[in-house]
């Protein structure tokens, strides 16, 4: 018995090396976090040549659905022709570091490049600080071939509906300032969602409708699929479901013509 | 867990400790508010480093610690201090030699509170009621641990023994995260903390 009492702490000592130290649940502990994941994946993407046909997958709201997300990653890795996977936000429930790390552990197994947008949950507490370090700015834009991608932060509810988000001046500039033939606009909370800033809804819709190159608009947040394309002719305007519904969106854009498939896994 | 649960746990804990303080202090304290022990601790989700004063009850089977933690602002805290109330249960003590003893099992819980712009107890008004079911100011932790102690033979020191302790701990949000899936297990949600505890000369001696 006495020998056990010596052995037990030593055994636990061995196990402790597998456990981390934590200063607080809401800590932003940069030495434990990967940095600039969106930037790194963009570099990977831009090393590939963009063809006329763009094949995208949209995933979103993987928050807390670790088993489903793991299955989804496995299924996405069987798709041979994906150019890019875009996560439309809410990779965590509570915006805490440990969740970011757990989810990244699963998502990092994806073979195709992945870009992650911040959802409202991801910005809670110190979440925006973590997102900013781990992924990059919450609104960003890039070109790939004749495609222009614009990812805009629409989580107005996390900013007290103060009018700063979405940044309409920035968004209008990005939409206008491009020679790209096709624009792909992604956000977490869509303009038809009741959590979208009601004071900015009409402006947002009228701005995006001015640009005929707008080929795809995608949002998430509601955890179920919805197709808004009938409200926007010549655009695929889609709301993504969550990982728990066990489906994701696969979109093919050839020229200006867009088709989509709700892939069940 | 919403704020109301924590308030109930806090009130029940404080009542329990107050009762213990009045009726279960074994030594004749000239001042029963003099702490029985003090801790210095690394990590534990109560700061990067923390200091505590504590009281011992029922022949040192129950401990209460009032802990002040410090976390540098770079880790995301505009107000770098936080407060924690801890309850520890120590059911077993073994003497290994004249000077060394071990408490192979300790367990308990603690309630930690932070302050800052990004933390709140009640949902701010821009959210509909119940939009988020948890709050982010107060966290509830449970732990299990062990201690190795040494009697301090030098009578000039203000403490009669010093203990090294290690604890594995997790919190309400991690437990919730692990419940509905097979991906997250104990190894994912447990963290480790360690520190030293100094038992003052006025406190109950851990071994005779």
C-alpha cells in the first residue's frame, strides 16, 4: 500500500507530460496556437493554376460536432477535384482556445486548402484575439485566376450593431475594384438572417446586386440549408447547413454558370 | 451553466465553510482568522501564477483556499488579476517516514472569476434572451490530485511542513464539450497544475 503511494505520484508525473498547463480557459496562449492558417492555405492555393472550372466545397457551423466533422473531413478527402474548401464560420461554441485547437486538429486533416471565416461564436470572449492570430483578419479578399473571393465579417451582433460590421465601405471597394470575371462572396450571417444588422440589410443587398460578376454568395449560421438564388438571378445564393445535419455543399462554377450539390455523408 | 447555478454553489459553499470555521477548527486559535496555510501555484486556470491563503477543517480533511491569480495582459486579459475560491477534500494521509508523508488523493472544486470588457455575467442587451446559454465571467472547475509533504524541522521557519502538489483539473465548458461525441476524452479535457503549499505553525499537524 505504501509503495503504491510512492508509485502513484510518479506514474501521474509521467502522465502529466501529456497534459498542458492552462493559465485560464479564455487565455490566448500564442505559443500553443498555429499562426496565420488562412494566409498559409492561400499560399498553397495560389501555387495551383486556376482553371475555367472552379470546384468549391462549403462547410460551416462545425461547433461542438467533433464526430460529424471528423466524418465530413474523411468524406471531403474522397472528393478528387476540390480546388478549395471554405468554412463559413462557427468552428467553436464558446470562442475558447481549447476548442479552436480541437477543431483545428480535425480540420487540418483536409487535403484541399481550407479557409475559415469567423462566426459569431468564434468572436466571443477572447475569441477574436485567437481567430486573428490563428487565421488572420475577419474580413479579407484575394484573387485566384479570374476569381475574386471576398470574405466579409457580418457578425454585427457581436459588435452591438454599432454599424461597423459589415464594413460596407470596404465591401463596396472590394466589389468595385476588381478585374475578375467572377466574384465569390462569403460570410457567416447572411443578409436574409434575422441576426443580420437590420439597419444595414437593404444597403447590403442593393450593393451586392450592382455587380453582375457576382457568381456565388454563401452564408451559414442557421444550421439548415436554404437556397436564396431565386431572389438573385444568375447567382448561386446559398445557406449552408451545420456539420450535425451531415451534409455540405459542393459547388461547380464553369464560366458564369454555377451548379451545386448537397453532399450527404 | 448560467450565472444562477454558480451563485447557488458559491452561497452553499460559503455557508458550509462558515459553519466549518466556527465548529471544526481543532486547535485553540488565538485568532481564528489567521490562515492555516498558503499556496503558490503555477497554472490551474486561475492565472499564470497564483497565491492563496487557506483554512483547514475537520482534522485537515477539508480545506478552503482564497486565491488571487495573476495573468499577464498578453494572454488576453485587460485586468490581469482574477479571484478563485477553492474547496479541497483530503481523505487519506500516509506517513512514509519520520519527515515525509503523502496525501495520494485530493479532490474538490473551485470557482474562478475574471473581469474585463469582453466578459460578462448577464447577456448584454443586444442579444435576445437566452441567445447564449452560458456566461464567460465565472468558470467552475473540478480537480483530482496528490501531494507529497515534508515536515520542516527547522523551528525558525514559520511553517511546520511544506507540500508539493499536483492536480488534474477540468471545467464546466470542457465537460459539456466532451459529452456528445467520442472524439474528446479525459486526456483532451484535463489540464495539469502544480505548486507548493506551506502549512503554518498554527495549523493542524498533518502527521504526528
